[in-house]
């Protein structure tokens, strides 16, 4: 019989374990979420995809929440890049808000990954610091600017959660859902909602987002 070959993983099982790079783990976790959604992501599945032991993962990420924070940090790469010259403070806020929204939309369940995380990485902190800086230019105190920045971020995340949840509906489910809503909107019982049914059932999330953000900006301007 000729010599038998063994797989790299089998060889590692008898020798030193495979070294794991954190960026590789985060990128793989995001890929798994993009493929099958956040609910499918477990530390065991990620370890299998990386061909490492689960314990190796836990040496880098103490909990799954720690992993999610690292994923959120990676998603925000580039969000705090230089703003175009000549923008008004309103336009700067709109630009920064749009960047975060698109960063979350770029990944399946991106808003769910981001929600509740508290990354202290440079992408997250630089983005928030830039947003607070723009708001301070409107004569807000550091405290008020920070609270306002949190309000804007919470709006973005909440809106994107709804947008991605709607996108996750199967095409066959959406017409049935809208039909149920249409049947429930009796003009005699819910006259205000019935009068705006087209808006209520609209999937124009870009328009919905712009309207909500504009309300916040108008409040800042005192319009």
C-alpha cells in the first residue's frame, strides 16, 4: 500500500491548533449571516467554518455579544471618512445618517447585528465623534450634542430594523399581509389611517427615512 494522506485539520488535531486571526473570524461571521441570517449564527457553526475548536473562538470573543460588537465595528468601516467640502450642517447630518443606514443595509440583518452592541473600536467611536462634532457646530453643548447623536443613531437603527424585516418577508407573504391591513382599515373605525392607506402600506423606505430624519433636523433648526 502506498502512503496515506491526511487532511490539514487531521494533522492539526495531532499537533498545534490552527491559529485564528480576529479579522478572519469577523469576516467569516458576517459572511455566514449574509448567507443564512443572524439566527443561524452560533459560535459552534462559526468555529466549524473557520476549522478551529470552539474554545479557540472563546479565547478571542468571551461571549457571542463580544463577537457581535466586533462585527458591528467592522460594518462601520469607512462611515467616518472625510465629509465632502461645502456641506451645511444639515447636509453633513444627512450624509452621516445615510452612511450608517447603508452600512447596516449592506449586510443581511445588519441592524439586528448592530443593535445593542457597544463597540469601543475606532470605526464606531470615530463615526459617533464626527456626528457629535457636527451637532456641536449648531451651538449644542457636548451633552446635548451627544444625546442628539444617540437619538439620530437610534432612529437609523430602528428604521433599518423595520426595513430589513420587511425585506425578509417572502414575496408570497407581502401581498397577503397588505391585504389583511387593507381589510382592517375600516374608514368608519380608523378614518385617519384609511385616508393615508397608500402611505401606510408603502415600501418606499428611502422616502420614509428621509422624512423621519428631516423631522429631527427641523427640530434642531427650530423650524
